[in-house]
């Protein structure tokens, strides 16, 4: 009986792993498509010279990205506001902008 339960548990975990993998692939494909649409605007904003606001936000951007968006520092908030003020038509998410700040 214990073997049957163990085999059933292993089977369930194997199937859930496959479901998670396919979900992860679909999510990364969607994010990749979104990034491709907005990369032009974010690279224009984040590569414009020696912008002190963006340079000072790099540590906060790293914390933001590493925490999955949970940690939002004051300098990152200032940089995001600055970028959106410079490019009001930009449709990038905060995460995409933080990643662009890190890529500088």
C-alpha cells in the first residue's frame, strides 16, 4: 500500500512539473513578445547620456528585479517617474524599465 501511495505521489509531482514547465514557457514567450514591442522605447530612455537619476537608481532597480517587484526604492521610483515624464507614450512595465536601467 505504501508503495502504491509513493508511486502515485511521484506521478502527481511529475505531471505537475510538466504543467509548470509549459506554463513557464508560455509566460516567458508572452514576456518576450512584450519586451520586443517596448525595447526600442526603453533603450532610448535608459541610454540617453549620463543621466544621474538613472545611474543612482541602479541599486534600487537591482533590488526591485531580484525581489520580483516587491522592493521599490525611492531612487527607482524617481527614475521611473523621470522616464515616464520623458516618454509619456511608453507602454513598458516597471519591471521592464528596471531591467533597462540595469542594462545601462
